C-alpha cells in the first residue's frame, strides 16, 4: 500500500504551489486518472483529470460523486470486476481490461490500473484508477483471433475434405474388379488393392516392398514385359493390353491382361507406375467357344445348302420350255436367295478362319484395272439403282489373293449401295501413291460419325442409329480390313454423317519388273 510523501517534489510541504504543480501534472497525463474515496458511502469518485474527461466523454461535474461502475453501462457481470474485488480485498494493486462505455454510448476497452491508497490509519482510504483506451489494440487482437479461427476452420475443413477424398478414392480402388499395383521407379510394389491379393491368393506382407519381378514364382518376370515397363517412365508410353498366359502359384493356369501407365503427378507421387491386371481367362474361353460355335455351325449349314443349290440348278435346267412362267420365276428367285445364304455362310467361315489365323492367301499377280471392272459389271446386274463411275490412273500390278481382294471390293461396293439408298452415284477410283496401289469407293449416303468410324472395323459392330433400317451382320468390314492387313496394306474411311463415305485401301505394288503395259 502506498504511503505518499512529497519529499521528492521540486517544492516542499503543503505549499499551494506544490498542489498546483501536482494538479497540472495529473492533467497533462495522457492516461485518464480518477481518485475515489473509500471512506465515503459507495466509494465515490472525488477527482478525475482532463484525460479521463476526454476518454469517457463526461465532464468533471457529471462524474464527481458517482461510483465508477456507471462506466460499465449494463455490462455489470464482467469477469474483470471479480478480479478487482479480490485485489481490493487483499489490498494490492491490479491491472484489468474492462468493456466501458463513453457518454455517447460508444464502447471502448479500458485498461484500468487500480491502486489502493492509505493516508491515515493503514486502512484503504482511496483508490487511484489510471485508465487507457486500448480499443484499437483489442480490436486488432480480436481481428487477429478471428482470422486465426477462420484459418483454423479452413484447415480443418480441408483436412476433412482430403480425408474424405482419400477414403473415397480408396473405396474406388478397393471396389474395382481389377488387380491394381502401384510400383516405384525400381518396379517395387508400393501398394496393392484387395482384389489383387484375393485374385492371386497372396498376403500383403509377401507383396508390398518386393520387386514386381520377384512376386509369386517370378510370374511377371517376362523379358517383353520388362522392356515395355522400362519405357513407361522415360517415354511416357503406356503398356496396353499385354497378355500373360502363365501357370500361377495357388490359382493355376490363367490368362491375364496387363495395362500400365505412369502416374501423372509431381511431388511425392512422381514417377510411379500404375499396373492394372485383369483375369481374362473366362472371357477368352467364352469368346473361343462362341467362335467355335460359329465356325462349326457355318460348316454344318454349308453342306446341306450346297446340296440344295445343286438341286435348284438341276430343276432350273430340267424345266420344260412351256412351264408356267410363275414356276420358272420362283425357281430363279429361290436360286438367288440360296446365293445370298451362301455368301453369308462364306463370310462367317472366312471370319472364323481369320480369327484362328487360318486364312490362307494365294499370291497371284493381280491387275486391278481388269479385276475391278469385272466386279462392277456383276454388281450393276444386282444393283440397278446406282450409276457406277470407274476411273483409274493405275499402271502397275499388285500381288495377292484375287478372290480375297475381289471380296473386299465387293464388300465395299455392297455397303456403298446399301447405305446410300437415296443417292444415284458411286465412284470407284484407282491410283498410285508412292509404292502402293490405292482403291477408293465413294458413296453419297448416310455417312458415319467420327466416333463410329473408330469401331466399324470391329467384329459385329453396326452403327446403332441405322441398324434397324439396313440388314447386315457387321462382319464385312472386319473381314475386309483383315484381308487388306494381311496383304501389307491398310483400309480406312473418310466420312461425315449425311455426306456419304469414302472407303479406301492400299496394297503394295509389285516390283518394277511387273509393270503392267
Ligand atoms: P454390315 O454392313 O453387314 O452391317 P459391315 O462390317 O460391312 O457390316 O459394316 C459395319 C457397319 O459400318 C455397318 O453396319 C454400317 O453401320 C457402317 N457402314 C459400312 N459401310 C458404310 C457406308 N458406306 N456408309 C455408311 N455406313 C457404313
């Protein structure tokens, strides 16, 4: 507790000059100062300096005689008050921060230092309160705390999001019906999904951390696969549809389809390889069964049909000259339907042969300038709707299987006619491009979208929008593309929906010596 004497003042005793000096000192303080008299009822304010008037907005006459609590407005239950009471009871000074209100009702934060004073008998007779407006600091602190809270909230949200994302991705990876491995640049397994472990009946501990090539009984240690995998990181070339036919431990002989890609991420996921493994043993077996069925059934159909065709031709020959013309027409028509059936069966057989790699090609010397007009002549008998325009700048021959090449041209012409029912013209052009002969068949019919163009050379693919309107099996282009491929050429299409299509193929020209004169 302070016991004041004024001995350290520049003037002595109770000199009025002394008092004046002290008052001037108090008034020039930038802190608000009040003195309360604890010996009077309700501890009233008996003094306040100028800075307090400025701070509170109250003039001296409105303050003197009141207890300080009026500064708190209606906020009387602040924790700081409790702290003040305690300090006062214990007789020591305290600094607190209070929410106070100016006369105009404006809130300000008051940093209040209260010091008890004893003038006479050791009892607290007065309190001196020194006050500073710390609203700005408090606001800055509050803003900072608010910002911090917001950042904290955002971090929490992001963490939650990331966790959810990870769980979401994990659940996809775990649900996928394909074995997935992530490899590091040294082909060591970093992670394996459940499906991989289940498929190969292996434990995580015998998979993670081990080199891909050491897994199982070295089942993935295949020279060709190694070469492909080693190219992924430097060249970014994925491994696509690589088949591994192998006797695997625990699960026996299986056919696995492998696809591997570089994970396109930087940072800690850089240079990782994602390897997807699919067991296609069953799918392939079922495809083979279907192919076998097609092949056997076409063979079975072919024999009786040949006999029927023979009878049909004999009947045609034996028909008397004066036969009812209706009967002659019917026999003729059934002959045509038999030919159609025979063509379908031949296509099916051809397809099975291609599938099983049994298509045998002759290597005749072919003059397309002669062959194609012949095909066009047959064609114009069947299709009288279209005008066929032939032009050729080809001067050389090619080597190949004449009946197969004829079949390709026939397929393209039949399609051109079939898929351009409202057009009049079909153009056939022969030319030489580098060391290839090029054959193009152009129609002005329904055309093909870019998306469908990618698939029309697949087996059984038919464009869905036109399927219903045109009969067909979706194997003609597949056979044609395979035949041309086996001859060392390429078959492709240029088309736009509604604007017709040009199917072109190339075939290597024979040596200069075979020059056609
Ligand atoms: P098919 O004609 O028996 O259906 P293809 O293998 O010959 O079988 O042709 C596959 C598909 O390609 C056809 O179903 C058709 O949708 C489309 N296509 C083929 N040729 C043409 C063409 N000239 N114009 C438009 N679409 C065609």
